[in-house]
């Protein structure tokens, strides 16, 4: 091939083949900040949520580290650290923020950044949005539970441990200001069955132990743990106390059961994180955040730990075992 023909051939290739590559090179990098609810070290559940979220982004066509950067912040449950992490995010001015949990969302809204929240207990009652259909402002996302689940938690606990009639609902008022809705729902369900549910606010590990000890001093005691970043961070303490005082307890997330918890009725957290990635994709591609309604969970799981049940002297009814999505022998 003559030199002139060779140059023409190269020019022709450069005019066609590199178009996609040049377009990708010119595509601006998008920046996402994720304000998590736990501490990165040892947070198995959090790491699984990260994997689900990133899988959702990849399914939508995003290349992490290529055309999108995702920076995670893991402040834990202490509100001052959550505020500090929020300030770092605001200073960095990302294109969008994903906030995981009610406390995380409370400190990042109204900062001039679009927010997609996940695993928020009561977004309307917490003042984050105007309504599920029309959130208003620069925020939308995915709620974790409706408050009526408090009644469901009590009913399932009662089915697993029929003698239970005096139940404490544990929560930290700082990290779970929405607890009252769950409490009222659980109390209404308990009253129908001649039982009672009392609030047990816990701001420290000493408070947690006192709540368990108080239930253990009475016959027919039980525990409800609601979705609360503080209690999740102290999961090992809670499970150890339930075993020590031989108290049946129900938990709000699947991660509690393999760790020794008796049972959990929970939202499918990983499904919510994948769905959140779809909202992020839509917003980054130009969708108006005000047009995206807040969504409620669509998938729930029931998990049982028969080994823990045996240690507590319980025989879980066969009907409950059949209904469970996962049973740990």
C-alpha cells in the first residue's frame, strides 16, 4: 500500500471507530456522596448494601470510577459525627447525595443538594417531605417501614412465644425520633390480645441492659427492637442480653438472626438500595426530582433462628416455620 493510501486509511478509521471512545472521554464524571448509617469496619450489612447499590448503578449503565465516582461516608450512629460527615459532603458539592437512615437524612436536607434517601422510617412525620406522592423540595427516596409494622412485630413475637404478654419496645430517642408511631401500633395489637407494650428509651448500653433486666424480672417478658441506627450499632450487646436474660425478641433487619437473634421481620434492604440506584440514574440523566414519588417497600422477609429458640425453651410453630423465608437450624 502506498503511503498516501495508508494515511487515508488511518484517517478513515480515526473518523469512525474512536467516536464512542471520544464520547466517553468527553463525558463528564458525575460525583455521588453516600452518607451511610454505620461504621465501615465490620459492617457486613452495610457492605452488602454498597454492593447492591453499585450493582444497580452498573445495571443502569454507569461505570464506577469511569463516568461516576461514589464516595462513602461512615460516621456511625453518633449524631455529631453524622453532622461532621454531612459538612464534608456539602463542602465537596457532589451532584447528588444518597442518605441512608433517618439521622443521616435529617442532617443533609436543605443544604442545596439533591437527596435520595433510603431506609427512612417516617419521612412525612419527620418533616423531610410533604407527601409520598409529591415530596416537594429537592428530595425523594425510599421509606423503610410504615408505622403499622409495630403491630406486625408484636403479633409475630406472640406467635413465636405465646406466653409473652409484657413487651418492651427499645429505641434511642435521638436516632429514632419516629419510634412513637411504631409504639402506638404495637400497643394497639397487644391490647387486642390482653398484653402490653411499653416504651424503653435507651441512650446508652447501660440503658439497654436496664431494659432487658426489667423485662426479665417480670414473667412473660419480651422485646421489640425497631430499626434504629444506634441499636444496630450495638447489635452484639442486644443479642447477648437477650440470651443472658432468656427473653424472646424480634428484630427489624435480617442481619440480626444469623448473629443469634430469635427472629426478624424486615424490609429487603438490598432491594431498596438497588431501586435507589435507579432513582440516581434518572436524576443524573435529567429527571426532575420533584416528579419522583417516595416509594414504600415492596419486599419483606421473615427469618427464624431455631437454635436460639431452643436455647430460650421455645418451640416455634410449624405454621410460622413454613411462612418464613429463611430458617436457621
